[in-house]
C-alpha cells in the first residue's frame, strides 16, 4: 500500500470529495467578493500554516518587483499566518483576515477546473493563491524528491525564477533577560522541544516517548531542556519544563539556547532562520516529507531531518549530532 493510501482511507476520500464540492461553490462566491472588494490592490491568499505563509512572504519582495505591484494585501485565515505577516511589514501593505472555512473554500475553488482557468487567464493580475495544492496535484507531491516548497513558490506560483533570493523574516530584537533568568536558560546549553505538529498523523504517543527519552539523555549531558508552549496550560514533555512564549520570543531563545528539536511543523520553518541547531523529526510514512524537507530552504547549514523508524535508532541518530 502506498504512503498516500495509508494517510487517506476510502472513507476520507468520499467525505473529502463531498466537502470539496460544497467548498468550491462557497469559494467561488468568496473569490468573486474578493475580486470586487478593492481593485487597487493585489491579493495574495496564503494557507493557515506557518511554513506555507512564511515561504510565500519570503519571496514576496522579488515577486512585487517583477510584477510591478504597487499595493499588496495578504489574505490570512489563521492567527499564526497573521503573526508571520508582521515579520514582513515593510513588504506587506495590508492584511485581510477571514475565517478558516472561507480560506479553505477559496482554495477549493482555486484548484477546481473553472477556478484554475479563471485565476490563470483572467484574474491572475488581481489574485494569487500561494498554496501548492492549487497548482500541483496533491498526489504528485507525495514521495516526490524533486519538488520542494521553496521551489514551488519561486517557479510555479510566483514564476520569478530559480535564482530568486529568499528574504529572512524581520524579527525585532527584544530584551528577554527576565525570562532567561526566571527559567534558568543557559546560553548554548539549552534544548527547546516542540512536540506539536498537524501534519504527522501517526500515533503521537511514540513521539512523546521518544522526546521523553531524549530529554533524559540531554539532562544527563548537562543541558537545560524545555518544551515550548503557547500558554502555561499546555503540558510539557515529561522531564522538561514548560516555556510559554510567542513566536518572536521562541526565535530569540532558540538562538540563545542553541538547539531546537521538534516534530516537523511550520514552527521549524521559522526556527530555521535562527542561528541555532535544528533537528526535525519526521514520520517515515509521511509522503510529503521531501516536499517540506527543512534543508531545502537552504538558510541554515545546521538543519538535520531524522525520519522516525523506532525510538532506539532515532535517539542514537539524535545523539550522534551532538558527538
């Protein structure tokens, strides 16, 4: 059985097909409303994830230059995507927040037959959908080592050429002395865990057990180990201390502490721009791991992806990176 079928059961296919039909209809209505809303701006609709949004904005300056776009509005459907827009404030003129359902419906419409014709030939100068699923069949992305998220944005979505330079996020400096002292974060000797990922659908317990074992290993090596959380209510990995912080704070604390270890998620796309060691743990059965491979961003030479096979092997691979 292919990895694609492992992740998508027949029941999922039927249910998703029905949702797609309804979503396409609503998406067409949302698209028409967006098209009529403001004729003096160019809308770029980004997905709800951190990584997809970050990549779309990282190449936006070059896209604006080549297309001569005087005004750009980013359409977001999640608070995380809105946060990423703040890191590119000098290239984003406006941000339009819509519901997640409206965002998903817009993408349903954009990847439909009628939507693709309309967007490609008639509305291209007004609306851009910066989501791979609108231009590439989802099945084509699975188990495909030749296509990556940055290459998709540059060559297929924006069509600005393979040599377009990536622009890092502009994250303002902040004084984190109080937080560093409060939690006892040590410079260069701290490991930050992030166990949250929407893409990995396999049994989460095995990853929690792995990180619990990893925490014990790093503590024995003299490291401080924390779990980055969105708030104090989220439970940290056993053996670690919860470290509630924003994305901006996590970025600077990663540079200060030295190491981030996390399940592959959009959080790591942002952390890859930090001057620190990144270890991404991916699900070996996840078909889009090559498309989203962190090393393909080309912004951090100390990025490492480990595909989980079993706890002992993965832990050993992790330890070898600190040898």
